[in-house]
C-alpha cells in the first residue's frame, strides 16, 4: 500500500497542518467485506478480503495515472497498484491478525489479488492463507486494524463477514470499534511516531469471532 499511501501522504499532511488534533487521524477509510475460508477437512485455511477505499483517497491515488478514453484507470494501472499494495502490506502483516486466546497464527503471502474501480472507489481483493490451517473446533478471532491508525477500517453494514465451507454449527459474531475512542486528544506528532510495531491501533480493531462445536 506504500505507493497509494505515499501519494496520499502529502495531501494528508497538508490537511493535518490545518486541522485540529481531534481531526488529525485517520486519513484513509476502508470498508471491509470478508470471507473466512475452510478446507474440505473443515479446517480454517485463510481469509478472503474485499477492501473498499473512500472516494477521496481513491480519486487522489489515481491522479496522473494512465486512464482509458472514458476516464477510467486502465487494467495495467489497476494491476500495478494492486501489486504495490500487496507488496507493501507485508510490513503491516496485511493489517490482519488471527488469534486463539493469546496465541497468534501467522499468514502466508497473499494470492489471487486484484484492484477494481467502480467509477467512484477502489477496491482491493485478495486471499490471505494461514501458514498452517487451524482445526475448526473452538473459538478463533480475526482482527483487522492499522497499528498506526493512518487507515481506519470499518466493517460493511450488511453481512460483513461470511463463512465459506465451514463445518455445520459454526457461527460468527462481529465487533465494531468506536472510531472516536482514545484518539481525539492526541496530536499529529504522536501519530507520526507510530510504526508497524505499535499497538495503538489495536483498540480500533474490527473483529470477527468464529465459534465451532
């Protein structure tokens, strides 16, 4: 996501200089639709994400890039931006964290990724496999958040997380964070000091908890 974020950063910093600390962060908004994927043996194998960026960010990210005669980004433009997104997300663990209790389970590199544009917003699609499939039995939490809170994630309003191929009896519950919690009194300097190793953004995690008998 580095190129997309870098293209937006200059504008974001200019806006932040004029904004109050309460309005400083985040700078990019993303709506999440996801599927939790299960294999034939019933084990959780990964996550399929569809992340839709806000209109302002989408427009800025596409400025100056190759377009078709009707003003849409070319397939080459979308392909290159998708690759840059995927390459850059590695530093941030793809903003996706799978846990059982306190134990975290890492993901393998993404596959089947692409970027689409509907005339208003960019959407990044990708599959994130677990390095090792997890038996379905028990409770598994999958969080999505940016540790630096530069990007604010929000679960879609309707059916944001679905189960694909899960064993019978599995259910999923979602948790939506309070976007104002803990950020309104902090300065832009505080946020600029955050890195991918920071834990600040975890309080804004969007969580899907799957329970299987």
